């Protein structure tokens, strides 16, 4: 079972889900901080979630509980660039444990992870959208209820097509 992003929608089986992307649209030449979503075909590495906000869900990929000190390195000068980190952290990193709900569930997209290339973009996720479905900094985002609906359909062989 695969996911397809096209023209502001994520298609999954019989579902057509409104989806937001990066403020500056799609690109084949993603760079750090460009506010664009990378085009391509990707799989999912794992799912991060807040156990205090999401009690139970099924999925076919590895689940990791988000802890208060979790972050994701977005500093191209760091050897931990585009990786999960723990705070305190000396370089730049995005905090994953937030009061707002956008990171209650994070599907980590296998973009620029193996191997990691400096300045090619980091922290590309499929996560919970803001209520307004406003654009992201480069991720894909859908409503929490939709994310919970598709999680059981995702496994190690699932591909995400972004075009």
C-alpha cells in the first residue's frame, strides 16, 4: 500500500486527504531552509509519537516514544545533521516535544538519511497539520484524525510518492 501526494492532496487507498506542504512548494533540488518539500519516492524510517497524547495506534513500522529531550539536528555543520538527537545539544536542532500538537505523531520520511548529505535538507516528516492546514517548512502535514487512520496501513514496504 502506497501514499501519493499530488495537488494539495494525499491519496491513500480510497482516501483523499487534504495535505499541506512547504511554503515554497515542491522541488527536486532541496536545500536546508528553502521551505520546499522534496519531490521523489521515499519510504518511512519509523514513527515518533507522544505517548501522553496518543494512547494507542497500530502501524507496520517501528514506533519510538518522544521524550522531553528529543530533537532533530538541522545544523549542516554537525556530525549529527538530519538525525534524532537529545538535548542539551550544542548545535542547531528542532525540538520534537512541543506543547502544540503538530509533533504528536511524526512519520519520519527517508529523505537524505542514508547517506546524509550536508545542506540537502533535514527533518522531512509527515506530521499533524495545524488546524488551518497552513504551509510547512518543508514537511507534509495532514489532520491528526487522518494520520491515525492511515498509520495501520503503513509498513516497511510502503512508498510515498511526492510529485
